[in-house]
């Protein structure tokens, strides 16, 4: 009986939470006031509103502190909470405009919200090309583009556009990708085709072969565009994420139909600003080499000698040159780190083209 009397009352606990919430609000208001002053100073100094390396340092520092105090909050929760806090405070300086592959409801939009938070103006673009164009022209401060899927590999169009643009990579984000089948009714009766982005359809090949082997699969510009089409036609089903179903009023027929249950897509943020070191960085290069025996080996040998890890190596045809190739390479570290800088200096001596397209914080 006494043990029960010693237990806190539910209403007492709720009152305690209310008090903590009020304290949090006061601290958030104070943080916002300081952020506003920072914005005023940045305007005088003509400094960029968004500093990805600074935000990455803040979140990683808080995650370490969270672990040190033995908190039950997972690191992902800390990242999500402070992303939104920083997004709201940043918007007091100026709301960022971020271009993404639209329309609303795409995985690109989900990646944008994960990385920048809700307090930005999202600009939907009809193609990856248009994301680059809008960002380069200044219609958007930044763009976010898919670069690699864990099932289907590199997004070729993004790599090709990196060869053509002066924009830099200034961040990355990886999100889990769950593909779903959806229609207006939630049924497949009368459906004569399924639409979706080519990458998404490719991620579900085995599932469709097993369940709807004769159903034509039609590639469209984005999953959200496929969902939009399905919202207009009873005979069309779409492959897309749950946000697209909500946006376009569709019902789910089947969930998680991707062939790889751990399916992920990596996105990169593009912009016109270089990033300083965050302490957990990655550097992306575009390289080409003379067409002679051993050229590629000589190109990458300095990386091993300087202890620089290579995370990705992709080849793409060189624009305007038949049977010549450009190599897209991701290195662990920032271009200002001594090992990376030394390795790149030697790469320049071996390569006919050596262009750094960004040093940026790695996905958190």
C-alpha cells in the first residue's frame, strides 16, 4: 500500500512535463533571439545564411553529449529535433529556397525536409536538370538531387550534370526508401499499367514479376508525377512513397514492395558556396586520365600512399568525346585536410582533368 502511495500521480507527472515544456520554450525563444542577432551580423559581413559544416558540428556535438549523459534518446532523434530548431531559427535570418525533383510527395522532398527542416521554401522542379538550372540561375539558394541508390547504383543524370555545372556539393543526406503500390480505390481491378520513376520501378522488379508479371510498367519523371497520374485514372497504379499517397488522395494496395528491405537513396545538396571543415567530411572529384596502359592505377595510387579512403568510383562517358570517360570519386576527408590535399596535388599531375566538386559534411 505504501509503495503505491509513494508512486507519482499521473497528473503530477503531466504538470512536471508542462513545467519542462515552458522552460524549453523560454530557452528556444532565447536561442531564436541570438540567431536573429547572428543574422543581422551576417548581413553586414555578407556571410551565407546556411553553414552546413556548422550545423553538422552542432548536431554531432549534441549527439556525443547525449550519449555521455546516458540519455535514452537515440542519435537520430537528436538530429531530427535540432534540425527543426536550427531550421526555425535560420528562417528568422531568411527563409532558404531549396529546389527538388517534384512535384510534391517525392523522396527528394522527403530528403529536403530531413536535411533542411520544415522552415524553408521548397521549389518543385519537373526534372533533375531543372533543379540544377534553378540553383545555378539563383532562383533557388540550394538544390537537392539523388545521386545513388543502394539497389540500383548511381543516378547517371546527376553525375552527367556535375560535368556541366559550376555548382558545388555542400551536403548529403541518405534516407530509407520504401516503395508502395497505390491506386485511387486501393484495389487493382481494372488497372492496365503501373507508373513510377525508372529507378523505383527497377527497385521492385522481382515483386512485380511475382505478383503482376503481365502488367506494363511505364517510367515517368518522378514517383510523385506517377501518383498524380494515378489520382486521375482508375486504370493507373503508381509506385511511390506514402507522402505521395497522402498528397494525391490514393489508397495503398501493397506496402514495402522494394526488392531490398534496406533500400536507401543518397541525395546531395548543390549550391554556390564552399564548405569549411566539419570534422566528418567527404570530398567529391571528377577526373579523367590519358588513354594509356596503367593510367587509372597511377591515378588512384596516391590515395593509398597518403592514407585516404575512397568511398565511391564511378565512370561516365565524357560529354562531347566518344569513348572517353570521366571518373567520379568520393574521398573521406576535406580537401583542406593535409592527407587529402597532398593526394589531390599528386592526382592533378596524373589527370588530364581534376576538378573538386565539393568538400562537405558526410550524411548524419
